[in-house]
C-alpha cells in the first residue's frame, strides 16, 4: 500500500474510534480501547478508573471523587478499585507495570515508565481471584503484554511475591522495595527461578525487614541459579521507598520485560536446565539525590553468564555436566575443563576467562567413588565433537586439582595448560599419585600454573615439590604466592596476570 494511502486509512480509523468512544478512550495496540471516566495523572498522562465486582469480576467505569487527586480511596464493600494510566505512545509489545500496593506512593518510577511507553495498572489488594480477573481483563481484552513487570513496596512486596509465585508464567520481572515475603511464597521461589524471572530488591541498611526478608530472598535465589540484583541504601530505614532518581530502576525494568530471544547453544538440547552464573562481589554506588551510597550486588552490576546443567539420573539431585557459556565465544572456541564443582562460589579467574570468550565445563559427579575417568572422557569428546578446541585448559582447586592432574597425565596431548589453586596432588581417579607422573606432562610441554597462599598448609609439601620436580624434568611452571593468606580464598583477587598466562599458553 502507498504510504499516503496507508496514512489516510489510519486517520480514518482514528476518526471512527473518536466518533464511537468520544474523547474518553485510549487504545492499547492490538486491544480494545480503555474507555469510561478519564482524568489526569502525573505529567498529564490519562488515567482511567474502574470498579470490579468481587463476585462476578465485572469491570465497569467508575467516577472517582475529585478530592482523591492522584491517589485512590478504599473501595466499597464487595468492590475493588482498579486503575489504568496510559502512555502517550505505547511501547512495542504493550509492556505494563503492575503496582502491587500503595497507589501513588513514591510514583516516580511509574511516571518514568509511562514516559517510556509502559501502561501502569493497579487493583486494590489482596491478591486473589480478583487479581486473576484483572490480569485477564488487561491482557485478553486490552492487549497488554502477557508478562507484566511488578512493582511492590513493603506490603506490596508481599502481594507481588504472593501472586507471582502462584502465577510464575505470567510475570516478566519483579522490583521489590523494602519488601516482606510470606513463608509460603519464599518456598516457591524456585517456580520463578525456573521460569527465568529476574528480581531487583532495594532495601535500607537499617530497615527492619532487611535481615529476615531481603537477604534471605537474595541468598535463596542465588542458590536456585536465578538472577537477583540487590541495592542496600546506607543509613536508610523502611522509608523513604524507591530512589529519588528512578532512572536505574526504570532502566532495569525496561531491560527485563524484553522477551528472551537468545538461542540455546548448539551443543545441548532442551533437556538441559538453564540458570545463571555471576560474581557475588559488591560495588559501592553513589546515590547523589539521597546523598548516600548503596551496596549493590548481582547481574544489575556485574557480568552475568548463562549456565546449563545436564539432567542427571536418580531422585537425589545428582550433579550432571555443567557448561557456562560466554556472551561471545572466542575464536577457536577455547574452553576450561574445570575439575571441581562451583558450590556457589565464583572465582575471579573463571569470570575473567568467560569475559574473554572461554566456555567452562565441569564434569558430572555421579558415582560414590568420586570422579570417574570415563565420565571425564565423555565430556571431552562432547566438547570437541561440537567444535571446541582440542586442547583444554585444565583447572582445579584443592584436592580437585589432583583430579585435574590425574586426567591430564592420561591425556597430555589434550591439555593446553593446567591451572591449580592451593592444590594437593592426590586423586580418587588414579591409582598412582599424579605427583609421581609429572614426567608425562613435562614431555608433552604442558605449562603449569599454581596460585597459593603463603600460609596454605599444602604449599611446601605439594606446590613446592611439584615446582622443583617439574623444573628438573625441563617443564615450565609458574608459582604465584599470596603473602599473608592461607588456604582460603583460593584464587587471586586480581586475575589479570594469571589470565594472561593462561591465554598465552592456551593459544
């Protein structure tokens, strides 16, 4: 159709709508118009008020009292007050923010979202079948997104976590401010994690809910492999909620209502569980408008990578093969064959290698006898069959480093280099201690890299022995000793020099 003709048709349709519904109508793309009693909300956005019957769930226009101003009064018995505020130009996909409680309290985030094309919706608490009906009315009749973003403050956090954990497939993301959460919803956080619902929790450092609600949510969601970002405002109590400058919150919400269109890697199928892998370190961010700082953690502030876990047999939650994928694979598809499981900790060296495009594969741990060479061989074959480098970076910490050494001495032609943190060269996989077979690695020219604490109990009896023997055998070994440190922490805080060694030897 010619552009001018298309424009005339659009104008004609608009005229029909105005004639049919008058000036009291606003349309969400692909849905029926919002109609009825219209007023003005902050910054001149159109507000539509409705009332829902609690028995029939019928939604009808409602004439609100003028003295409500931007707020909302409590509903009559048997009724629910409902509100929709309409953006001037809806964003693609009709995203919307569901305000879970305390309408018009610290509304700066909602106003910013309206400027960015979000609708904003509200229904008086508590979450129940009326909330289900409100969701259906907005999405089915008016064409709003099937997965809204949730905003909840204090009791609103209770409400949003209650409804979201009961309807995890109907939520894109959750922003909770100084929230509380019921034990029943806390027990179902796995439903949100499985459906990849990211969380943003903002809380005051002196808020009475921080210790028993915000921090347990963060810890549990990390355990589940979900994405949880936390901001803890220094010196703030339960009030004031939100941030005076809502841009960081709005930016986060806009980013996380976008549909996940990232294709799964070609080396796995849909049976693999997808979670996330990111560092736990905190950053200290200045909040200029509040004249304070916030301790910030999680994917909103650090790089976050996709983690995939293969299904494992049996009912005991056994640990199958794990693969962490970089955002952009490096040329030649280099990878790390990591001997030990992650156990909730994320090393600086691993994160730096991921940033450089390395994949990380951790073998399964399924047998009572511990690591099995056959399972490790299967991991290696899977990786090279899918185009990964034929020489892997072997990595291990503590006694797991001994397992990395054991596999390496049986497969020296498949090892680019071997990196160990505070290692002990003992192995359940091998009959002969790997420390007695270093000649195999030396003949193959495998470089060794050890990072050890000066006070680590295994430094002298393990690493120094390996260092002496390997040099006598003509091998190349680099030992980095961290002064004043013991066995923990395992890796270096500043990984650049180690990563440079690994990447140079792996190429």
